[in-house]
C-alpha cells in the first residue's frame, strides 16, 4: 500500500510542478506591469512563494522517485523515509497556499481571458489538496502518527485557532475529509 501511495504522490507532485511553472509565467508580467509598489509587492509575494514551492517540489519528486526505484524493503525503519514523509506533510501547506494564491489571482482576473485558465488550475489544486490529506492520513495510520510535522496545518484547520480568522471555504470543508481505505485507494 505504501508503494501505491508513493506513486500517487509522484503523480500529484509532477502535476503540481508543471502547474506552478505555468502560474509563475502568468505572474511575471503582473509584476512587470504593476502600477505602484503595493501592486508590485502583491504579485511579487505570490511569485516568490510559488518559486520556493517549485524548489521544494523538485526536491520532493526526486526523493519520492528514489524510494520508488529502490528495493529497500525496510522502509518502515528507514529514518530518511520518515523524513521524506514529514516533508510531504509540510508540502500539504504549500498546496493550501497555492489554492489561496490562485483565488487571489482569480479576483483580479474577473472577466478577463485568464479567468478560465486560473479556475481550471484552482479546481486541480482543490482536488489535490483533499487527495494529499487522504494520502497523509493513510500514511499516518501506517507509521503510528509519526508523519505530521509542526507547521503542516493551515490556520483554517487548526482546532485552537480563532474561528473569525479562518476562511469559510476551508473551515466548512474540514469535517468532510474522507478517510482513505485500501478499497478507496483504487478509485483515487
Ligand atoms: Fe502568500
């Protein structure tokens, strides 16, 4: 089952890697043609965080592929494998940020020719965010909860964060996360 999950993660990360590259190409002219420093910082901030995410995705992809190609049967006791899964749990937050960045860009692109491109990308990000949560919850069951790392939970999903600072969209979704079973994995 761990192998199947790693293959799902490989697909998810490579899909996101090319999406982030496209999103960054969209952002470049936004920074260049910004009318004032506020606008310039706004687009630059998003660009910079997505570029950092691109670097993380490249690193994660090569590590996921390494484990998929190795014949290491003692994965469960392998500390570098656990570290990889903890980094995957942090990257869940990267997907959450991607959703928010796309949503911000969509506000700006209303009725423009970019709107549908951005909305399609947001749809992909939303479905991959729930997918990575399912994969991580399955991994956490396999590895006795060792996978969750501090810093992997967005404000919207923190039990102890004040509700008025949470976005409704994410807050409302938190109770409907599906639980992953061996059977449901086939349908992912
Ligand atoms: Fe941001």
